[in-house]
């Protein structure tokens, strides 16, 4: 009997050690000959191939930075959360939607159809109704798919609008979480603003568009650093005190996504477009100031000593590509976007997976020190590579 227990114990130990060691070993092997891409078309093909494969088998993003006894995190349910996966899937969908505008492939279309079937039922409603506003960016990704009947999914889109409404606070802007009613996060701008504008324009709900504009306007007033024009992680609604870090790279990325995609969703002639364009111009100048000579942005953009972050670089590269559509910014923003692409090619694994993105943030001011693959980054790289400036 003792021998049986000893064998079982040793087996458990081996499994736990394997779970810890295998990902580290896999990363090490995957980084051999990293950054060998020189041709942008081949790079695009590789990153897109990975994006298609990941859409229905999206890598799980860790909640913690723990690298030891990971099996215990898994058993406790602390390894990954579905809410984190929503913005990973959304980014992949946004990237592939850009591919489909150019042509795409049959396999890509089939993978997207399968993904939609896993997320929505026959009535066009979510199979698992979202409870956090993070899911709005996934709904936006669905809206950007041009080869589907979007009306089929209107019940799901309507439920996202209802979810956002249920998070509106006393100041008329959207809370990140209901249990944190006095905080306004920069993440929220990226999650909700593109969806609100796209949904509002499509279904003639000006209150949606106005809410997106107000979310941006309030953050510009209370969440931006004077003169340098970069966002804090969050601010407190009651006293307008900034919270967390000014210059958190992915925070700049969330603002960049929300602002640029909201701006491009507004039709020419809309009364709010000039106002958002002024915001775009000021923020673009700030973004360019902090771009490193190698083309990247660091995870803390204000400190040259911090590590480069691919997720920041991909999202800000996308932003500059959009800002380059503004005539007076065309040259410098196009050059900035090109430098970002050159950097991202240098941190792409042989497989086509873009490496060295900062992990999931733990709390306001508590940032991950893990840098690895992130489907969110992959999706924005695909968006950049397939964006046609003439569209």
C-alpha cells in the first residue's frame, strides 16, 4: 500500500513539475531564430495563419504572473478568466475582418463561421450572456465582419447596449465594474467606444454615439497628463485624482483603440467628427514623442529603461495608421506606423506568433512583468498588415 501511495505521489509531483517546465521550455525553443522576417508579405501570411488557427483555439492568458506550481492556480480557477479571453478573441476577429476586405481565404471564412456558432445561438443571442463591459469590443469585432448578415446578431448587439447602459454612473459615463462605481478606467474607452459609435450609427441611436463622445471627453478632461498628453490608468470620479501610472503603454493603447476606431466609424459631416479629430491630432503628437528609435514603445512609455511591449507597439501602430488619414499628420504618422511594423517583425517567432507582449494587469498600478505571446497583439498586427489606406 505504501508503495502505491509513493507511486501516486511521485506521479503527481512529475505532473506538477511538467506543467511548470513545459511552457518555459516551449518558449525557449520557439524563440530560436526569432525575428527573421524581412518581407512584409511573408510576415503577413505567417501572422494571419496563426490568427486563423487561434480564433477557435485561443491561447489562455494567465491571470497571475506565477511561474511555479501553476497546477494549483488551475485547480483554484485562478489560471485564466473568460473575460480576459473576450478581448483576445475580439482582436483576432478585428484582424481577420481586415483580411476579408482584401480577399481572405475559404478556411478563414469557415473558421469565422464556426467561431460565431460557438458564441451565438440560432436566435442571434449570446450562448453565454456577458456580464462585463469588456465584451463590447467582441461585439464590435462581429460588427466589422462584412460577409455576414449582421441583422442576425442584433439581439446580441442589443444586449451589449443594455449591459453598457446598466454600467452608467452618476456622472453619465460608464463604469469599468459596478463594484468600482467611483473609478473610470482608460481600458473602458477601448472596450466600449468603437462599439457605441458603430452600433449608434447603424441603428440610428444618437445616444450611443453621444455616450462614446462623453466617455472620451471626460477622460480628456480628468485622465490626461497636462502638457505631455498621455493618460493615467484611471481616475477617481469624485475628486478627479489620477490613479495608477501615467504612461502605462497598454493604457495608451486602449485610449488609441477607442479614439481612433470611434473617429473612423463616424461618417464625414457628423458634428462630433471634428472634435474627435482634434483629440486624434493631439494624442498622435504625444504618441510619436515616446516612440523609441527601434520603432517600439516600452511598457512604461516614459522610461527608456523599461522593456519594450509588443501589445503597446501594435495598438499604437494601428492608431498612427488611422491618424495618417488626417492630411496634416500623414507623413509623420505613416513613418511612425512603418517603424512600428519593422519592430514587430523583429519580435515575431518562426511560427508567426508575435512575442514579448506584457501580461494581464492585476490592478490599478499593479502591472505584469511577464512578456510573451498575446492573441490581442496578434490581432492588431494582422489589422495593421492588412489595412488598406484607400478603403
